């Protein structure tokens, strides 16, 4: 019987079956090492191929490695430290990753304080989480006074859900509000603000955290030597760190009440012994002038800007992406035809907070609109979706913004509050701000400064 010379011999397997056989016989460790490099969606698709791959793609060790890769080992270790013993025993990393990715709600509660020593209610202050302590500085309060006090409260291991504030006095900056204060390593870096006389400032301070025992710390403030060049004086600007070497500031209210649009970088590579300011020149396009907005570091050399009040007193909800890497740092507006493409997204606001949280997300809370109507809503900006859009993909635009459901004791409507997160990114703390008056809500003559501390917890349970 004749055979077709172009047909494979009957006993010869097809190329596809040979390819399938080669994959199924690859060593498990080698397959897992490849899976470590893939995005979660690709791992899930791979898991659907066959029973063996389903087992490999659901490996607890694999998903722990994915969590550490995407969230950082320090964050994961801190997160595990927040879990109850029974949660650690039955920890399934794939499920945890999914719950963080699909985060839809927060649990809120007001933290009680003991003792008779409390910070004065205030707004436009700074609030930072440093080595299991909350550190509060400055701000404005009733009567137009601008505060120069530093307060600390321990919320680490052994924290019994009742707070004990301590005031520390150790050579501090002059009274001010609207300053920026960021954490660089285990020290604070403070810049600018507005004093009692309305004078804009441009001094730079380092707050060194010194532990004196398990439940006692000091904050030693000192002026940072920055040379001859420094940003013009301002307050109500936005700032964040990029790693442990760079501080970024943008905008704010300068002399004569003018809103600014300049961007400056502070080089802190000298171990905080000194610093050097550098203005970003000729970056076009760039965000227009504004104040009361936020800058948030989202990993690598990337920063995201959101909202604020423009030079015409309009309130904004635009999103800008800033990359400080490379020879020429540049801004890029994320013009998504937002309302039509994204659907729900935050309304314009000023005086909100933007806090990086677990899972590559930024939590936007509160603020006020152009009519001084304060807000109590919580939104998450998904950083992976933002980065994907920034690089030209529109596939994940619908995931970029999500409004969260709030359970428990939701804070009052507020603006110009302080917010920070713990090392795990699971717990967020909010203190102070301007809240609606008791008699005439949202009216300027019935403003009230708040002095309560709230804790928000990401709801990761099923």
C-alpha cells in the first residue's frame, strides 16, 4: 500500500503532541520558577490547563512568593504579624491575594484615648507612622493659632485598642500649618508651611526618631543644610518620598496667595546629613498650578498626583503620573476620557488624603468641593491598572477606581486631615481635620476642628 510522502508515519506523534508531552514532563521546580515570573492572571490561566498544572498553579509556596514579589517581603512580614494565631495556621496565600486584589470594604472605628493629655483639635497638620508609633506635628486650630507641638502614640505589638498620647519637646520647628512631612527611612523630613502671621516658609527639617525604651521615644528636630538653592516659600503643597533618597514637592500657595505649579526634588543621598534641592525644568506638559492636592509614591521611580484647588479656585480631580527616573524627569496626564471610560471615579476635591495601602493601591479619603462641602467617601486607585494604562493599555481601565463600602464607625465628613498607614498597609489611621459644624453643616462660619483618631482596617475576610 502506497503512502503519502508528505504525511507523517503512522507511529510518529504529531508536533503538538510532542510539544504537550515535553511540557508535562518538565520538572515541577522548573515550572514553578517560571510561574514566579508571570502576572497572576497568567498563572490562573496556566492552572486551567490540566490537573497537574492546577496543583502547581495553586501551590501555597508559589502564591506566598507572588505576594512577596508584588507587595514586598517587609510588607508581607508585617501583614502576617497582624493576623491572629488561627489565621496564620490556616493561611492560604492564593485566597489572600485574591481578597486583597478584590478589596471592596473597610471597617472603621474610633480609637479611645486614656489619660488627660491629648493633642489640640487641628487641621492641615502632619501625621506619620514611624516604627510602630504615630507622630503628629503642627497644624492650625481654633482662633487662628498655628501649632508647634509634636505628639506621639504607640500602636505596635501590645497595643490594647486604647491610645496613650505623649507630647515630646525637643527643639522643634516654629508653629505652622500646611507643611509637608514625609518619612524617609526612619526619620521625618519636613518642608515649608505657613506661620501665624501668614508668612510662607521654605525651611527643611529632619526629625530623628530615638527609642528610649519599648514604650518611649523622642523626636529630635534639626534644620537640614541644603545650600543656596531652595524652593520658594509655600504652604498647602504636596510631597512624597521616592525610596529613601529623594523627596518630591509640587505646587502649593506661595507669596501673595498665588498658587504654584513648580516641581522640586530634594536629594537626600548624603544620609540626611545634608540635602540638595533641584528644580525640574522644561517638563511639558505638567500639572497646572494648585494647592491642597496629593502626591503619592507608587513604587520604583513613579509618583501619582491627584486633585487639589486650581489658580481660579476650581477644585480638580485630574490624575498625573510623574517619573523621576532618567536624565529628564517628566509628567504625563492620564487623560482617560475619564467619565466615559472609567465610569465611577472620585468627584473633584481638595484637602483629601492619599495613602498607599496593601496590594498596590492608593486610598483616597475625604476632602471638600468648591462649595466647601466636605466628604466622607473612600476610594481606591489601583496602581497596576494605572501603570498599565500609562504604558498604553486600556484593558484594565475599569479596575482603576473603586469606591469602598464602609462598616463600623465611619468618620465625619472632613477635609485637611492627616492620614498614615502601618507597615503592613492593612491599617490606616486618620486624625483631625475640619469637620462640619454642629448647627450649620458646611458653612464657613460654623467650621469645627476635630481631635479624634480613627483606625480603618482593610476587610480581608471572606
